[in-house]
C-alpha cells in the first residue's frame, strides 16, 4: 500500500471517529429537561422567611409570641470568631486603675494589666478596643476639680447652711436673688479647630491680657442685671 492509500485510510478512520463522537453527544429523546425556577439568594430567602414570620405573629399578643418563640433559622447565634482575651476581672481592674488615676494612657493601662495578669498576652490596641466597646469609656478633655471643694469640712458647712435656710422657712422662689460670678480672658479661643490632614491648626492670637469677671443676678422672673469687674 502506497502513501496516498495509507493517508486516505487514516482520513476515513478519523472521520468515522468524529461522527461517532457527535452521535454520542446528542441527548436521548427519553430525557425530559426540567425548567429551572427563579434564582433566590440566601439573603433574599432570609428576608422572605422573616416576612412570613411577622405575618404569622401579627395577630398574636406579646406573651403568645414569646411562648411560640423564633425558629432556629433566624435565631441569633453566637459568633465563632476568636474568643475575647479580656474578661470581667480585667474590666474591674481597668475601672479601679482609672478611678485612682483617670489620666493614664492606654499603654500604661496595658502595662498594669500585664503585670497583674501574667497569663495573658495583650496589645495596647486590644486594650483600647476593650475600654471603648466593653467598658464604654471615652477619652475626653479633663475638667479640673479643686481639692478643697469636696473636703469633709466644706461639705459640712454646706449642709449646715442649707439646714439653717430650711429652718427659717425661706421662700427661695419668691424672696431670693441668686448671684454668680464667671471669669474669663478677653483673648480666649476654642481649644479645638479644623485643618487639613497632617497639618497643625494655627490661629493668630494677641498676648494674654488681664482676666475679666462678670457678676450676674437672677431671680424667678429671669435676669436682673449683669456687671463686669
């Protein structure tokens, strides 16, 4: 057999194999193809279930709905993430630290916790998150509170004064005028301001001058007078 006859035989065999594959891919006439329904995501399915549940509870009282309960499909499940490192005892320790010294930084609180509880490994960032989310603490401007204001001797004097006024049957609403004094500086300005990111907020101010006091008098009817000292 020469080359031309061999090539013709090979071509005929390839053509036969190709036709055989095409026939094998044709679907059987006995198979009935099912129509696909509308596609619903998991989130949409949860919404539908919740709407059905609300319609079911619509005519129920609160006590009946509580007895029936919610199905497990929409019940709130506990997260399976990383367990929290800081527990209730750490929260108590944080409150005790800040009660004695509220100006402590997050780094200082972290160091104190690490020294007191040596079995935990914490970072300042985790401590700060715990202080904000669990302890509901915020970092804010300090308001000075003078020590002598709340001394036992001062509190006793206030108590005695109020007791004397009560014993005299004084009508505070109709027979009294209340005085108050407030001091400030003429060149006062706000402590916070806006500026571009990574740029300090600067304003032009004059040299701090003398302090000014304002004395005001009020009664039940309203403001009586103001004077500047």
